[in-house]
């Protein structure tokens, strides 16, 4: 963003003008966020090959559930901040 500001190219902020535009954009960003969260979960499963997360969750392993929940919350916060953009 700093590069764009130094070159004089500053994108105008987009705001929905109608309720329908707001609902469509919220739906699209929500779906994109969920897809990215799913990709993050699959990446987490890939980097922890010795732990069968789905089997552990089926066996009601609370420790694994807490780790997975913490990971998904953290990834969700990052995704929300990324999709939401900068706030003044």
C-alpha cells in the first residue's frame, strides 16, 4: 500500500451503496473466508501427519480439540483482518 501511495496510485475505498450490494459482498467475503479457513485446516493436518485429528476428535480427545480450536480461531482472525483491510 505504501508503494501505491508513493507512486500516486491510491485505490478508492469501496463501500456498498445498497443493502443488496452489502449482502452480496458479505456473502462473497464470507465464502472466501471459509474456503481459506478450510485450506488452513487441511494445511494444519498436513504439517501434523503423526496426529489423526479427525480420529482424535471422534474419540473426544479434549486436548486435540483445544489445539484445533485455537488454531482455527487464530487463522480466522488473520483471515478476517486480511479480508477486512486496513482500518484508520
